[in-house]
């Protein structure tokens, strides 16, 4: 069983961790369903709209699945600008810029 952990510690002492398990056995052929109980998507904060656009260009260059190219999403917040893409397992990923107030 292979598990990878990413850990983040903030200056204030906060701690976050993400653990990912390598697909093995029957999990190798199971398709991810983001509407089933469990993980829906993962988002990361971008420093600028330009960073979102640059990632989008890279995703297109490498042939990644990009169901939603960069766009404004005012329903999610004033200035919310994001690109949505999928990893090879079909997990929805998001790179989002939201101006800090």
C-alpha cells in the first residue's frame, strides 16, 4: 500500500495534511465520481489572474482535460477567477484567484 502525504504548517501554528493512496487492485479500474460521497474537488489559490491564465496555457500544451477554461465566477465571490481541470483519474482540480480584501 503506497500513501503520499503533503503537509502544510502556517506561521500561526496551523497544520494541514493531505494523504493520497496509490490505486491498486480493483481501484485501478474504478472511475472517480465527484458526485459520490467523498472528495468532490481540490482547489489551490493563485497569486494573480495571470497565474491562472499561465496554468491554463500549460494544461492545453500537455493535453490535459480542461472542462472549464479560465473565467469569472461572481457567484463564488467578487473577483473570483478560476480554471477547472482534471487529473488522470478524473479528479476535478481548480486553480483560483480571489483578490484579498
